[in-house]
C-alpha cells in the first residue's frame, strides 16, 4: 500500500461539523479550518500491518478529533465524492464510507424507479 503524501495527509485528516454544509463566505478552502491540521496526521491513516486492536483504538481517537471539527461535513462529503479509499475522513472510516455510498446508490436507484413508475402512471 502506498503511503499518502504529506499534503494529502493534512487534507485527508480534515473533518467537519454536524448538520448541513456551511455557507462559506471566505475564499479559503474548507480544509484550512480542519482541526486535524493541528493534530498528528498519522492518527487518521493506518500504518502497514497495524493490529486490529490498535487500528480500532486509533480510529476512535481520530473520530474524537473529527467530532470537534468545524468542517466535518465538508470533509466527509469530500471523502465520499472522491472517493477516498483510506483513512478516517469526516468521522468515517473507509469501510463506513463504503456503506454510506452503497446506501446512497440504493436510495438513488429507488428514487429513479419511483419516478419512472410515476411517469408511467401519469401517462396512462
């Protein structure tokens, strides 16, 4: 597994706030406000061959950093849209992000089916 660059580690550790994405009034990118930029970036990415207990402990510590971050939602959405394959982003692990993405895909498919069915009913 290739280790992310220092720059991507700084941005990667960028979490967000609870609730809707904030209305940004300045020109600074969202990650400049990330709490994780002040913390150890290694907390957000697994070292190679990390034991399970150590990984779970590290991920929980990273999530605690995310929980107090003003840009957690922006970070999470960034990681879901990229999609980022590694690390804790916006309070979610890579596995948790895969679940969110799968749920979004299923929801979108159900909405498309419902729209199609409504269109057929309206035409008939």
